[in-house]
C-alpha cells in the first residue's frame, strides 16, 4: 500500500516475521489499499471530533477502516490520517502502539535531518553573501564588469576575495541540491526549516536568502501547473516540468541576482554587475549552471505580458564591410500573441534600422551596414525570467509592509490578455506566460487574488455528495471576491464547469461557493486544488463583474440564516 510517509516494523514470527507498516495516508490511498485486499488497515491514533476544542474522541484507535468509515471521515472534512497496514489476523493492540511509536521516531529523525540540512544551506548561503561583500569592498569602487582589467592588476586582495567566493559556492551547491531533492521527493522539510532559521545580520544576505527560497517555491508550483497539462495544449509545447537542476538554478539566481547592488553599489544596472560576479566565479574554476548568467541578466524584465517573447538584435557595423571593428549591437524584446513572427518583426524593424544607419552617416561616420536578427525566446526561459522577476517584486512589496494578497493583486493589475482571448472557448488555456507564473506565486504563498482560476481534483475525496457539492472532479472555479477579514465565508468562488473541454458560461453552470466555513474550508485544502491561471482585470470584468457584485447579497443572506438558527 502507498503512503505519503511510512515506516516498517518487523515482528519476529518463525522464519519470516510479520511486517507492519505505519504511516500517513490519504483517504484515497486507503481506499486503493482496501481494493487490493492484501490486508487490513486500522486507525493508528484516536480521531478527535472535528471542530471541537475539548479533545473529545470521535473514533478510537485501532478501528478497522472500511468504505463506511471512509465516508464518515470524508463528510467531516478529514482527508488524511495516520494508519496501520498489516496482514490479516496478525494485529494486537501492542503491535499497533509499537508501529505508531516507530512512526513518531521516524518523523523526529526526519525533522532533525531536515534541520541539519537547512542549517548547512543557511551557513553556506551566508558565507556566499559575505564573500561577495568582501569582493566589492576589495574593488573599492572599480568597475566589476572589466574582468580582464581585474585580472591584469592582480590585486592580492581581489584574488583572495574571488578565490574565497568560489570556495563558498562549491560548498553551497551540494547543500542546495539536497534541499531540492527533499522538495521533489519528500515534503519540502528542508526549505521549510531553512525559512525558519534566524536570518543573518547583513541585510543583503537576509534578503538574498529569502529570495532564493521564494524563487524555488514558485518554480516548484509552476512545475505543478505544467504537470497538470495546462500549458502544453495552448502553444507552449516546448515546456517540460522543471527538474532538480532547474530548481538549483532558481535558488542560485535568487541568491545572486541582486549581488551587483550590494555594498552600496546601487540598483542602476545591477543586473550587469551581478552577471559579472558569476563570471568571476567561473573564471576561478567554479562549475555553475549554464543558464545562470542569462536569467540573472534578464530578471528585471517583468513586463513580458505577451504570450511569446522575441529577442531582436540590431547590429551596426561602421567602416569596412568585412571588418568587425566599430561594430555595435543593441538588444531589445518584443511581445506577440502568435508564434513564427520572426520575419514580420524583421520587416517591422527595417525602417528603424535604416534611420539609425542614416543618422550615423550624417555624423561623418563611414558607411554603416545594419543587420537585424530575431529569435523567439524558448518558453521555458521566458517562464524562468518571469519567475525570478515577479517573485522578486512580490517579495519586495511584502517586505515593504503590504499583505501578500495585496501584493499579488497589484501584480495581477499588470497582466494583459490578448483582445482576441475568449474565456468561453479557451477555458484556462491560451493565457500569457505571466498569468501562469502569477498562478504559481498564488499557490506558493497560498493566496487567492480575484480572477484566479482554481482547478479541483478528486484525489483524496470520497463520497458522492462532496464531489457533487463542489464539483471536485476536474471542475474549474473563478475567485470572484477577495478575502474579507470580517467575513468567515470569504473568499467566494464561482464554479463554472466540470469535466468539460470547453467552458460554458450558461447561468445554470454557475454556482457561488463560499470558502472558509467549516465543511467548505476542509474540502478546500491546498492539496485538493491548484490555481492554474489568472485572468486580467479586463477579462474578469467582461465575464464575472456581475457575480462579484452579487457577493455582498450572498453574504447578507448567510448572516440572516445564522441569526435565525
């Protein structure tokens, strides 16, 4: 039987022994185990009465689980619990208690291991930041982008600083990979423990570490959206789920993307200085992911609102046609809602290139030749840049005192959707990449902005009535009201489809569901839903403004019912 976490206890009996498994299981896993029919499954610990503070026991430990018990648990909003799995006719109360104690021991050990790994990452990251600061202080205001000059001058202080920087990075990388493996294969205990460690005294190091953790979390939830298949059918076929190596890049990029602004260097063009910090590491023989520099260089580009991003490079060569002396290039980015736009963009930029060439010749320069190169950025790279850029902006806003819901709502205001977008036809697909990255932030920080598209899944949900009530069988909902601290029933979701390839916004398909009250809150746990996209405010107003206006009436109606009861 499959468990979320488990430990085996072997009890000697004859030559083979009896193996008892104790672990945390979802009700879906329990149901699957019962169908397999290889043994019995019992509750490992007493189940308390849901929603009651007195600690009253509802189900005693060691009760055998069956379909009826699973239904009862589901109806009370319990979707997972500690269980014991063992062969038929081998159970005793002592064996059950022994298995539960072993599970507790394993959890304690796992927790200590996670804390130790987190402490290692923390120490390495702080050391990394400290070495960067030493480097900048050693340079004493010199241009860090001039690596050949730095090498030529061979200042002993700089040499030592760079060498120390490389050593710190060598220590950091394996620790980061361990933390990421734990995230992908476990429950993310290491990152959780890392976030709870007291931050270092240096402001730069604290902010860098916070951003590194946040970037990995957002990338992880973007991976979840990709795995759901949301992007693959809507023009992003080249996107594959992020792997461990990709998440390592996000951690390192989050840690170093603002390093060029440390030690009083200032924010202007800090991306370029940050890239040269990384280049200094490479120059010292430190092995780093190939895409790190480019992601850090572009991480300030959070205005990529189109579906596809194209990079254009205008190359201007003065002097002899066969000489590269005097060659100048400028790089810019354009956004389009269609693929294969390279040729049309080239034609669009030709008048501009000609104008630049003519202006240079008027200044007395030799004949100027211009070339235009256009390529569509890989969607995976675009997603990576947006993850870093938007996560950084989100974190900076929350650190400035904004609530997470307010910070995300402001980012959503910058979201633009093509005029041709039709939610009726496209359901949750055909959105710009920015919409999916914002959805990943919503999942990572468990916030629900207005316009969030929430997809439910039936995993862990047993009982026909619960499924029908919230359409937890692949249905889709839209958040139509923001969280209201004074309202126990907020936010509100508008259910608009279930098991449908196309979204039909007929009145009979609409159903307002408040989340936050008793049963709804328990059904609506994070593992049962995923924000798969966010629509722009314009699209929201077009389709759902009336529903949002109706929410106060729903709230008042619920308050009246409470008074009557």
